[in-house]
């Protein structure tokens, strides 16, 4: 007979109805692909003002929990639904995932993997997307202002004041809102982000290509995803087709109906979790190992 503590432990392990349903379909997806599956989900669409929505260093703990006891030789399918986040944390997470799985990682984007989420997707060998899926620009932001935009504004100020010194007082008011080191930090941040993505694409998605072929593809991708002058907005949604046209290795969900059904069922289960519970972020594997951040607390199931 199970005692009170045994039953309480079992209830806590199984979780709420949302947890049970979500884990059931994560397991089904993993069984279909014969690969490890980790879902990295943020509830920013449902709870835009909640804390801990973006990619951060604390997520490393969630990935450590999810990877524990997995057979890493089976590779990894990483389901991404995130608004993006910190560049340093993104670099650290990708480095950790590659140390565990090598380059045998696929990204699955059921709906949105924006900004740093797109950068993570670019670190995999291929990206699975559907007609409803989008990636986003990778240009860095400073307080919601594009780094490229700040540089462009400084350049415009120099050009206009050089041509007409009478405009100097006007531009002084505009430029004075920026800190003295901001221009240099913007340039460094852009170089950092682009260098990371270049390195990941070369060693992952385009590892089998010649240097010349890889460089041509990577240059096009960096231009299409990193140039604020082209994307116009950091919130721009780039469809599966536009990602494919830019040169990324895209597998279209619609080409495999069973896979599409399995992925979208998992996605809907996560969306219902954010709608019906206080959860704001979930990092979870196919075995139910979960790291769940809520509005009130952190829950870890192992």
C-alpha cells in the first residue's frame, strides 16, 4: 500500500492535467522521430508583462535538468517558442547543447522563434517550420532600439552637420540622449551576434560545404537576417519560405503529415498550459523532466 508521502510524491511528479497532457504528446513526438525532444517555451504571447520571459542564464539550469539521463547519441530535436533574449546567455546555451549533442541537433519552430531564438535555430543542422512558423531578425537591440539604427542616426548626424553646420544644435539634442560609449558598444554587439551565427552555420548547417559555398550562403543569411535596413523592424516575421529562400536548411512540416500533427499537438498543449496556469516558461523533455517558471515560483520535476 502506498502511504500519504508516496501518493503526494506521485501526484507532484505527474503534475496538473496540463502537465499530463503536454508530456503525453511530447513523448509521442519523440517516439515518432526516435530522437530526444526538448521543448523550450516562453509564455510571452499570453503574459507579455510577466518576468523571466526571455532567454537568460537561468535557462541553463532548465536545460541541464532536461538533458540529465538522456541518451545523447540519439541527437536532439529542440522545439523553440521564444521572443529572444540575452546574447551572452544564447551563446552559452548553444555551447552547452553542442557539447552534449555535437551537431546532431534539429530546431523545430511551430510558431515563433524570434531574435536570439533565431540565432539558436541557426546553430542546428536543419530547421523544421510550417506555413504558420516564423523566425526573426538577429540585429541586436539596446533598450528596444536597434543597434543598427543608432549607428545610422550618428552617421546621418555627421553627414548633415558637415554639409550644414547650422543643423548642429538640432542634432545635438537628438544625439545627447545616447551615452558616450554607446556607439562603440553597438558596433561590438553587431559584430558579436554576426560572428556567432557565422561560426554556428559553418560548423553545423553548412559543415559539408566547401569554404566558398558556405561563405556565399552565410553572407546572404547574415545580410537577410542581420541588416536592419532590409528587415526594417526587429519584430519582422520571416516565413519558412523566406528563410528557405535566404539559404537556411528548412524542412517543411507540410511534407510530413504525421510529423506536422505531432508537432502542432505539442504546441497547442503548451499554449493551453500558458493560458490555463501561472506558468511563464517551460523547459521539458520527452520523459517529463521539467523546469517550470511560474508567476509565483520555480518547479523542477526530475
